C-alpha cells in the first residue's frame, strides 16, 4: 500500500461524492421551476443512497469481480466478500477502490435525472435507476475498466479502448439513457418556464468543477504527475469551454448568460473526461474550445430540430461531450481509431437496447409519468408533501 496514493484517493472519493451531493442537485435544482426543486433534490439524494447499497451488494462485483468471461465480473465479491482492510487493489486498499468507484456508480444514473425532471413518477425513477446501474452501467465498467473485452487484449487487440475517467462509461451511457427516457416521457406541459434560480445553478456548477478534479485526477489512482496533469487538463478544458459557449451565445443571441457560461463549463468537463489522462494542456484547450460551441449546437439540435424535451440537456452536454472527447483521443494519437469508434458503437447500442427494454418492462408495473394535475401544480407538494418556495414564485 502506498500512503500518498491512499490519501489522495480518499480525498478524490469525497470530491466525487460532492459532485452529486450537493453539486448536481443544486445545478439541476436551480434549472427547474420553484415548485419542483425539492423533487430534483430528492431524486439525486435517493439515487445516491440506493446506488451505494446496490454497488455494495452486486455492482462492484459485476464490474470488478474475478470473472474471466470478459463480459461481467461475476458475483465473487458481492457484499465485499473476501475484502478486508488489508486487501489491495494496486497500491490502494481495495475497500477504498470500492468506495471511489461507488461514487461513479452514484453520479452516472444521477446525471440522467436532468432528462426527466418535473414529470417522472418517483417510483419509476428509483426502479429504473437501480436496474439500469446493475444491468447497463456495471457491465460496461467491467468491459472497459475491469479488464473486459473492450480493454487491452480484448477484441481490439493489444491496445483496447482508451477512456480515462468515463467518456464512454459515464457520459455516453447516461446521455443515451437520458435520450431514451425523454422520448418515452414526451415533452413537459410547459417548456417555456425559465430557471427559477440561476444563482443556484452557478453554485452547483462550481461544485461540480471542483469535484471533477477528484473525478479525473483520482482516476489516475495515484498521487503522481499523471494525476496533476489530468487535473490541469480538466481545468483548462472547462475554462475554455465556458468562454467559447458564452462567446457563441453572444454572437448568436446578442448576450451571454450565466446559465450558458456554466453549462459550457460542464460541456468542457464532460468532453475532457475520457482524454484527461492522455493529453496535455494544449490539447485540452482545443477540446474545450470545440466543446463549448459543439455542445451548444447539440442542445439546439435536440431541442429544436428533433423536438425532444431532454429537459436539462443531458444528452447534448454529457452524451455528446463524452463521445466527442473519446474521439479526440484518437485524433491526438493517444488511442486507435478502431478501438475508440468501435467501443463507442458497442456501448452505445447496448445502452440503447437495455434502456428501452427496461422502460418497456418497468412501465407495465409503475406509471412512468405523473398525472397532469401533479405536473401542473408541481411535484414537491404532490409527491413529497413539502414545499421549498411560495407557489407564486
């Protein structure tokens, strides 16, 4: 065990948990109507709790168990069987590696929340999130990070896919699942309401930015120069994407908004995630500069051309950003085109199929959408019996 590595990953684990609680909750919560903010908080919080328990029971073993099929890790490590405080994963206590990866299993289904805010049944939220994490996310983790068939020595030969911190594993999977749910749900009754609290959105985005240092820097799994470079690349991409998003808004609409610039931040963070361990600051600046414009155009395409109400633009920002960053690894020569594009296609198709099947099955037992009266009046009071603000706000 390496003490410095252990101390850093303990810190990174806390940072990544902070991304969901409170970062993502505040970011999403500020973007909805005041009468739905508590429901967004509840979704993020409940998902964090449920994913933690399921990761302990089954998820970690499916992703990182000792199975040698290449498709799943088996159940030999369910409930951390055989894992003690002395067990190691590389230079880290394995229980710490478990906890670090658990925070990724928390935030990935939590990202999907942005697609269905203000209209999804709470029971459906929890059931879909649980099944999706175990049947989609955890197997994909094994394929790429757990030595599975997309990793080195798998179907793409000696050099498998390069995904440092989750462009495919986290952002592509969450983005595609979000798009599926948005299509099945249909549009909100009122899509023209502005964010109720842009200041809350900014605070949430800022927490996500800081937490992302643990997300990407921690993925080095060591306290070394590689972690430092990943953090630096992450920061440069985020800052650059924020500026290009704001500039593109200014050119197109005559003003740059606070919500816009912080959304650009998230686009830059999502786009650099898969590449952060393989590129330097100059490449990160290029990735961020393109992401700020590209993801903004993806938002417009999904909303206005496809007419899909992915409410908080999960696919356009996270999905498109993660896919773009994964491709840029090949552009900069840090990975092979075959492995990068092939893995994107395989994981994308698998995620699409699993997400559709889960929706079709679960909605047979649990309504996917709240009734019209609940949607109009807001989910906070009707579903959770609480109210954050005066209803006139």
